[in-house]
């Protein structure tokens, strides 16, 4: 049975978005059709079988993204958040689950309540060795360390990640300069985020990354 996944985000033709479009035929072969869902055009996220919050923040409508993330979390819709998707997931959980003030340095400015802040070393267009942590779900999908591509200037703070760990969020992988590379969120069929971009390489014909494969399995249920 074919499932439909929302590529929630704004296709601006970035390298990351080009790679994601190149991945779409591979996902179709796995029984998953994908639809770009622009953040500022109005949408009903609950109608999709899965949601991939794609890189490219700030989004055209950050408010719509945050509202969609609440629905995804509350209704158990399989979710993959990459780069900006990871950052906004951390904001939504910090605000609505922890009940704490959480801002994004890129869109809100630097402040003491930043849950997402500028990286000390920009990872835009940078590769890093990503090391899965034993015993995590991510390590079950991807046991060996690998080189991951990044297009990120911002990331969740160590303090924000530590606060989420107290309620069961698991760091699935780490990398130099990036800190938490993968976050696995609890009490949900599949809610996983990554700093590295698992779709990079699709233009060159690379196989589907195990993280994306696990997401596809969750979408099929």
C-alpha cells in the first residue's frame, strides 16, 4: 500500500532540496509518495501518513511549522526532522512538553532563553564523522560510524538537550563540533531528528540511508 509523506518546508532550490528531490523516486520505489507542503499556504498535516520537516529554516511560516509539530507529537504521526527540522522539534518539545521558554537565535536573536543557538564552528557544507551511540535505536539502524554532510549554522544548545534527556529523549549519535547529531524522542512510534542530512548523495545515486529506511518502515507501520 502506498503511503504519502509530507515534505514540510519551502523548496528554495538549495543543494539540500535538490538532493531531497532526487531521493523522491527512490522513496516511491519503497511505496512512499512524497509531497512538498509549503509552510505558508495552509495545510492539514494530520492527513499525511508521515512528516519530514526538511532543512531550510527559518521557514516561510514558523508558526505553521510549530502547530504541525504539535499535531505530529500528539497524534503519533511518524516524523523525521533534519537540520532545521531538528532545531524546531527541540523548540516545540521544550515549549509544549517541558513548559519552558525557548527561542531560536536565528529568528529571535541571541538571548538567555535560546534553546537553539549559533554553532561555534559553522557546519554549513561541512562533513563530520558521525558516531552512533551503542544501545540506541539509531545504532540499531546504523551501527558503524559514517561521514555525514551538514548544512547547519545553528543547533540545539547542550542545556536544551540535557533538559530533554531528563524526560526520556535519547542522544542517538554525536559528532565533533555538532554535539548531539541524532535525537530520539520518547512515547512516539517514530520521532527522530538529525543534524546531518541523510538524503545527501541521492543526486549521485547513493542508496537510501538507514535512518530514512527506518522512517519509511515506520510510515508503513
